[in-house]
C-alpha cells in the first residue's frame, strides 16, 4: 500500500467520484424542477377552473337580471 496518506486520499477522490456526485446533484435538481413544474401546472389548472366558474356565475347573474 502507499506510504503517503495524502496520496491515498488523492487517489480516493478520482474524477469519476466527483462525476458521480455531480450526476447525483443534477438528478436531484431535475426531480425538484419536475415537482415545481407539476405544482405550477396544477396551480394554472386550478386558476383556469376558478376563472371558468366566475364566468359562469357572471353569465347566470346577467341572465337573471334580464
């Protein structure tokens, strides 16, 4: 085995090791981004439904006035 502990530590931190950590971070970011996107899409759907309900209410109240 290598006598120098610093060399051993350097060998342990290989580019592949760093690359693996980078991939994990990217994967985690992708999961978070996907969740945020789905949340945003859900909010848009809910807002559209609320607008539709308001329009229907307006139509009903306008029809009731006539």
